[in-house]
DNA sequence: ACCTGAACACCGTTCAAGT
DNA sequence: ACCTGAACACCGTTCAAGT
C-alpha cells in the first residue's frame, strides 16, 4: 500500500516492464492454465489497468512470443554439451521438449510468430552446428536439422495440449467392434501408453537413420 | 426468398442439419480463414440465427471436431492400397498431411478433442494394420504407428499454420552476425526452403529406420 | 420440433484524458 | 513518460419466448 520508504518521489518507481509482464504471464499460465492469460487478468495480477500492457508490447502476440522465448532461454541455458553428437542432440532436443510440453499453448504461439525469436536462433545454431560437423552434404545436414526441429516443436506442443492419446482414447479403442477394427482392438492395452516413450522412440528412429546416412557418405569418400 | 414450390406447408423443409453446418464451416474457413468461423458468421451464411447451431451441436468444439473428421473422410476415401507397405504408408500419411495442411486450425482442434473421431479410427486401423503385418513385436509396431501418426498430424498442422520457416525467416537468419551464428548464416540460403520436402525427408528417415528394425528382427528369428 | 432474440459474461484494442 | 478508464467491436453461450 505505502511506497518503499527509500523512494521519496512517487509510489512506484517502475511498476511495469517487459520482464515483469513476461513473469506474470508464466505465473498465470502455470497456476490457471494458458487460456487464463488475458490482458485484464494480467492487469489484475500486477495491480494495473489492463491496457497498460500496450506501453510495453505492441499487442498480445508480441507479449506471448516474448514469453515463449523466455521459456527457451531457461531451457537451453541448463544444457551442457559433451562432444558426443548423438548425446548432445538428444539432450538439446529433450530439453526443448520439456519446455514445450510444460507450456504448449504458449509454445504454439511461437509457431505463428512472424519472425524467429532471439533464443530460437541460439538453439538452432547449436543444433545445426552439431549436425553439420558430421560431414554430410550441407543440403542433407540442413534437412536433418529442420526435421528434428519440426518434430520436436510440433509433437511436444501436441503432447502438451493434449487429451490426444490418453486413457480415455485407449478405452474407446478397446470398445470398438473387433471384426472391423482387429488391429486397434488387439493392441488397445498398449496404445498411447507414454508420450515421452513415443517421442524418444521416434527421435531414435531418426537419429539411427541419420547415422546411417553419415556412414554411407563416409564410405563413398 | 420464396419457398420451393413443391413444398406446400412451410418455407423451409429442413434448413439446418449437422451436414449443412459442417459444409458451411469448411466453406467459410476456405474463403476467409479459420478464425472467421464464428457462430454469428455461420448463422449469417445460412440465413439463420447464430444460436440455432446449438440445436444440432452441443457447443462449438463439437462442431469443429465433426468438421475435422469430415476432412479426414474425404482424404482417406481417396487413397488406394497396393500391398507394398512402404508405398501404402507413404500415401496414407501424405493424404492425411494434405488435409491437415489445408485446414490446420480445424485440424488443431481435433488434438484437443476428448475422444477420437470415427474416421480417425478408420485411418489408424489401416495404418496400424500395415505396420503390424511387418512382423515386428507388437510393442515396436504400436510405437512405430504412434510416432508416424504424431509426426504427421503435428508437423502438418504446424506447416499449415504457418509463417514458421518462410522467406522472412530465411532473410532474418541470413542477417545474423556470422561470428556468433556461423552455421545459420552459412546455410541461410537453403534453410526452410520447402516444408513438403522437409516432411518427406523426415518420413523417409523414419521408414528407413523401421525397415532396418524389421530386417534385424527377421535375422534373429 | 425447431428457431429467434435479448441478454450475459467475457475478449483484444483504441484513444483521449489524467498525473 | 507512463498509466487510466471509458468505449468499441467483437466473442460463445443461456434461456425464455415464439411458431
């Protein structure tokens, strides 16, 4: 209620800033879900009018994009590289995945962002570098990088959003008529068991195939 | 304005139905983008009050889910199977991809649907069947099926939604400082060139790896 | 049985006005 | 320089009332 006593002039030296708003976004999304992140809700959280946000961000899209980029920094700063390409790609990809699964709705908005966010470039630079050092032709290296990026971002967003492939789905598939759906009913008990296991299975499929590509390329030279 | 002259009693024998509403959804989304699909817009399109939709669908989610399922029917009914597992999976996957890329926002809503839609089960049954017939242990077959499904749905939605990886991105990556971003700047001209090529590259990586899995399993037996 | 229309409780965003 | 507050043009959804 009362201003901090060190500051004589006004009641709040700098109530709002981009970082304060981004923090509030993450806090609200964590507590009440991403659809609760509303200009009015954001204002209430910070004891400020909803429209004050527009002093710091052009619109809501810019705010959400900045929030998503912050998630990426936090994730990426906590990864360390060993020099083993396969281990390094795995840990980079899995760290990004964790951030996206935890905040899928926020992550989703990066996809529709008109330009890449600063930390996105850092992560891409690191991953692309690891793959290029394998010695593949640049065209294959770029495609491999792009596909790993797309797989990670897209599937993790989906996993985070979703009821897709939960217990409810398994039950519904189990209840289908076995004569017209023999394969789904036969395997219903093991379907959609663990999104993380599925993700890593697919990741390893692609890494296996990339490794073979590298070997074949080395043999030709 | 005037009723069809064959019908004496009222001015419209059956103005609304689930199918009529689904058709209108697709029509509006195609013409004006998926964010234009609004209850009020839908009512205007059909010369009916916005709230009349609630006579046929519980809420907007149910309407959109039904619309997404219709896209899947149209796509799946146009695929034919040859018996060559790799060709058949490729064509099933690419057909689904085309439907999702064309209507990403609608497709996105299926992901948050609480239960699988009827046609989704048909497509899954067919794809899972093809993979199971390869003779892998069921656990691997199920994971391979799930990963192909997730990759197709998620990446195609993302590609359809977006500016992600367009010309603008390539330009921004090219403009980065080369000393801190040597790999991105070196390959900027070939980055994010063609989403379809990237998708097929990743698909073939996974199919290659699955083929190897099958070979190794056959050798052990 | 099916549709209407007013109403409710929300959105993001603008712009003149305050301090 | 930064924030306020009224206002605008929208949403999805409910429910009593019409036919």
